[in-house]
């Protein structure tokens, strides 16, 4: 199958618990950080978004993505967490939203690889998602703009 592992249904693939290891590099300052923790994708029963968000869904659906762990930056360890919503998209894809429902990006892993852009103020986030096998995937976000010059590389491994 080559370098990437195709995923026919992104929500089914992501469902469950994953260990997370993320490196964060500030290219402007040369500073490095590290996040370690877990991500859980579970049924999103709270979301009642508009039909715009779920045009292809049959009733409620999607996954709530909750990540928590420890972020170490400049030698200081702090708890960190975030929540995203992954809503059903056409043909086994997903529409990724922030916790409050604002659009983040779409996710199509049918080829095992996807590139997504997200403008944030004057900065541009470009994410590359790659699936290695049934239990491992990676994201690499490159952030460029007047406020940020970062590379965030995250490896996910499915937990038992």
C-alpha cells in the first residue's frame, strides 16, 4: 500500500483512546517544547450544531476529541488540554470544529494523507495528516505569519 494507509471512514478509525507525543519548535527563537498525554475520541452526544455542520449526517453523530497531558516549555511543565469536534462529512471524511462549533478544517484520509489549511488572524496553519497503519498516525502543523513561526509534530499510537 505504499507509504500511507488509506482510511475509508475517518470517524471509525479515530474512535478510541490514543497516546500522544508532540514536539513544538519555535523556528524564530529556536525554542523547543514537548507535550505528552492522551487523546480520546468518543461519541459526541452534546453537540447540537446546525445542519450546515452535519449536512451529510443522519441525526446526531460525530466524535468529541479531548486531549490532555503535560506541556513542557522552557523547562516549565504545565497541564494542557483541548477539545475538538469531528463531525461526519461526505464519503467517510470528517469536518473538524473547535469546541464552540467554529470551523477548523476538513479531514479526508481516504488516501492515507491529507493537507488542510486554517487561517488564524494573519497567520496560516497548514496541517499534514498521515496514517501509517491501523494503530499509528501523525500530524505536522507548520504555522507561518507575523505572530508565529512554528512546527508542531504529533504522533498518535492507539492504546489497548
